[in-house]
C-alpha cells in the first residue's frame, strides 16, 4: 500500500490537517490495538532484523518526555522515530527536532503523524551515517532513541565519536546492555562500558517490561541517560588508553601481566606495573579508571623511550 495516498493520520492533534477526523480517532499511538491497525492498514510487518518494537506504554513515554523537558534542549535528534509516537511530544519541547528513520515505509507514516509540525525534520537515513557536525551548526543536541540490540554497540560508539555536539542522550536498550554499560570498570564491566563512561556519566532511570512494546520483544528493556563530560576520565592519549582497555577486557580471566604481553616486552611488564603500584598478578577486570590510565601512561612513556 502507498501510505502517502491514505487519509491523514495525526499523532499530534485530534484532527487531520483538513479538519476532518483522522484515520485513528483517538490518535493514541500508545495503544497496541491502534498501532497494530495502523501497521496492518499500511501493509507493514515489523522487522526483527531492524529491531522494530514500537513503544506502547504511556507511562514510559511520560518519563521520556519529562526527562527531556527538564533539560530544556534547543535541538533534539531522535534515533529510529518509527511511527512518531515520541516525536510528536518532542516537538512540543524543542525548537528543532530531527527525526531519523531508516525504514522508508515508516517514513511514509511519519510524514502523516508529525509532518504537520513545522519544527520537525524527517530524515530517511541510517543513524550511523548521520553527521551531527553537519546538521547542528554549533548547537548541541539532546539525543533520544529506542535502540535495537544488534546495533547498540555501533550506535554508542557513534555517539561517543560525536560527543562534542551532544549534551545528553536518553536511550531505551535491552536491560542487559544498559546494566553492563552502567557498571564501573571491574568484574562486571565491559570494554564498551569503559568507552562510554570514559566520556560520560551514565544513569539508569527505570526498567521497561517487554509488554511495553508492540510487537513484544523477547527481553525487558531499561531507560537510561548519558551526560557527556567536559573532559574524559583519563589523562593520557586516547589511543594508548583504549589499547590497554582492549587488552585487559579481551582476556578477562588472565592476570594483567599476561593480558599486556602484546603491548609491552615480557621483561618490562612487571616492572612497569609495579612502578604504578599495580600487582601484576591481579586480573585486569578489577582495574578502575585511575589504574587503567596509569598503565596507559606507562605505555605512552614506553613508546616515547623507543623513539
């Protein structure tokens, strides 16, 4: 079905642009019944590959809008705008909302649900190719997104890479991912969590049960926030710091001296570790930011000494 030829569907008001009642009379895109009807009428079967699970929990939506509103953002970028359920309410908060959606079928619906909002710009695009520096012209954006599990890591890395143009981010992800990202470096930490926390504060806000989405996913989710720091949590250069992080978390159960053998000569490892008050027999997963940074400085100094 060509969605563009159907009658107007407005998620942001109770009537369509021409004044006649919209296709969805209550315009309630947090209703599973209405979302299912809208998708069916448009001939859209949600894609598992694209992680298309639409939020249908009004309380969670209110939490999202409350969190974003309290930040008073001028510009909001939404990752995976979907049907416009969140987009519509974001339009009431910011001067400018950029709704990024990859699926052209959903873009057709977006043009009807939020296309009448003068401050909403719809981009049919993969967010991983979306450049904030080109779009914002000096502004910093507040990023909002319901992130599919399979691309969570690439999206988080993309956000970190563009952190100078982002004030904060509010994300819905699989619960396990959010929990691991929020852990400090250590036993339950991950290299991705260290990457994010090296540049930002992370806060878990609320759990979101799987029944809050349509179709219902196989796992529960968590709503969490990222607030980027003015400066990173490490002092050395990023290349050496993350080389240490990758080495340590790549072989989690090894002693530190074993994990670092690809970076330092065997005869230097224990001496370097003891010089920064780190026991070479510890497992790398117990190290905090200060210790990781100290080892990274040793790596930097070692490299300079070899020049």
